[in-house]
C-alpha cells in the first residue's frame, strides 16, 4: 500500500508544478507576429529599430537565429512603444 501511495504523491507533485519562463524564441515569435500585424516588411526598417545589421534582422524574422539579451530587450521596448503610439 505504501508503494502505491508514493507513486500517487509524485504524480500530483509533477502535475501541479507549472513554471513558464519567457524564452528568446517566445519573444521572437511575438515580435514576428507584431511586425506582421503592423505590416512591417522592410528588413532595413526593422534593423534600424532594433539596432542590428540588415542580415541579422532578416535572420531574426525568418526564425533562423535566436536574439541575444540586448536584442530581446529592444524588441520588447519597440513593441511596447508601438502599442502606446497606437492608443
């Protein structure tokens, strides 16, 4: 009986533990969707907004590369500033 109850206890512990951290891929996908809703197609314009090279902007929008911490911060700032300008 104690063996069965131990298995049940671990099943409940795993079931209740849900911790979600924001990954660079999550932020990148939100940014790509944001650019699509804003109809931003120019890699040059996006590169200027994020302060990265044109090639890096193209790689980010094609989901070919993950952004670094500084670029993630800039993406969030650009999206927040864009949301405030729309209101």
